[in-house]
């Protein structure tokens, strides 16, 4: 690997130059360094947004993919709630090293970074020396599972792992299986039996939001908590926390749904959801509520409705309603302006009164694009025009405005 310090020195000198000109134009950068220098300049703005303190320290980013797959500062800091002051933390899938950096700041003990790819391990070692004034994590390059016994002998009490989705080939075509935890590498279902079962070593697993929640809890078997993390309406991560000393059935594992932009959180269990006796709405009331991405992923619709005193329009529509405003709802809150049964004769009046709108459909006979085309409406932030199924199987168009 080329000298990282030299690459960063050139990147700082040419920070205002277009990356394409760095690659192809005339400059004093050695030809073999140009690609790496251009990459640092290109990623600087994205790094500033995602990891501002890292950007200020002029860290080295070995690849676009490494930055894309890393946690943001906000999400990495969220994970520190699982770290005790005396925990010794090991990251078995180090990557760029962002998660371990923040986890290590929450403990007074030494921490360990493991990564198979030499390029990533070298970058992490360099960056930790820039970022950490003391207790610089130990960096190991190699197969982390082969180091597991040694890490446990060093007193590791919390293991963090971010399994990668495993690619495969079927019918001559490449594909990625995204829906089962056993399809990820390393397979945490094989990792768990290798750990002490007395709770002396806990496990924190970052999972793709594509994974099925029930299947994941059933497959792991020893989960203590699940966290569904979204930010600004976008689903980001699933986190699974496992303390092998606690016996919790998968139906009773607390599921925390949190949006980091609002700090709004909702906690429920699959058992609570299964047994929830919710109330179906007899009509569309004054307010509508559409859940955020985390609630949609969790499937905790009935539990949420009961907890907040809301009625459900239809079991499969996932929109709530009430006459009294609920300002603690984790999602979008709308005030109903007009309710139109879905009949063609009513469209003419709606098309003439609303020229542009934010159109979407839930459990409706048309897709969002089909409804927008039928109404001949341009896109706009507000008002909302919603196609939905409610009371029984009746279809409605609702015009609403944000609260």
C-alpha cells in the first residue's frame, strides 16, 4: 500500500480541484497515487455529512464502498447504550472502523478491531492513531473467528458483528439473498454456540433492514432486545442484542422502534402484537396517521393503535384515524380535508379543485402512479391525495393537509 500520509497530503493540497482533473489533468501528483488522491477529494463532502469529526481529523477512506457501508456518527453513537464502562469490546467485522471507534469511547478498557481485508485494516490503524488520544484499539487483520478464543482470553465482554449478505449463483445469474440471517457472513447462528453461555460475553449484531424480524428472532434464539433504527424517514439498521444469561422467548423480546431525527420511540413485543384487541374505524375521522419506516418494518400496528388510542382503517391499510389529535405519533399526521368514495363520477371535481398534490396509495386498487395519472395531477409536497381501503373493503380518495 502507498503511504497514506502522502496521499492525504496531496488530497489536502488539491482539495478544491475536480477529482476528474486530478486523474486526467496536469499536476504534480505521482501517477500511481492519483486514483487514491482523487477518491479522498471526492468523498470529503460525503464524509463531512456522515462523520463530521472524522472529516475534521482528515482521516483516510480506502474505498467508496467502505464509507457507504459504515454507520453514520448518529447511528454509531446510538449503539454505545449497550456498552458498560468496564466492557472490553471486540468488532469482528471492522470495516472502516466507525462503530468500534464510538463503542470504544464508551468504555475505559482496551478494545479490539478485526478485519479480513488488509486495505481496511491498514486504514483503520492509521485513522485510530489520528482520532484517539489514548486507548487506541488494537487492530488485527485476519479471520476474526480464528481469533475468537484469544479475544475471549483477553477479557472481551461485548462482541460487535456486522454480517455481510452472502452472494450466490442460481441459474447462471448472480444474486444476493437478503431475507434470512443464516445467509449472512459470518453466520451468527454458528457464532453464538462458540461463546460462553453464562452471559460473560454479550453479542451486538447489526443487521440489514431487509431481514425478516420473526425469522431472525427464531433463528438466533437468544436475543434479548431488537432495535429498528430509522432516520429522517429512512430505515437504516436492525440491531440485535444478545445476553446469553437471559432466557427470553422470541415472542417476548422487546422491539424498540426509534427514529433518530426525532428521538421518538415505540417499544412492543410480537406477543403483544399477536394478542392485541384493536378497534376498526367505522368511518374516516378528522385526522389520519401514516406510520414511519420503522413502524412499517416492525409490523406493530395493532399495539401502536391501542397504545395511542387510535382506530385502524383496515387491517391491511396500515393507516390510523382519530377525532382527537395525537401529537406523539411516530410518523406523518394529517388533517382530513375531503373524503371521496372511489367512483369515476367524483374525479372530475377533484381534478379541477386540486392541480398538484403528494399522491400515494395504501391497500388500494390502483398504484400511486396509476392514481396520479388518472387524476392528471402534478407532484407537490402538499396537499396529500391518498387512495386507500377502509371500512370493510370500501375504496376512498382522501385529501388531507399536514398538521
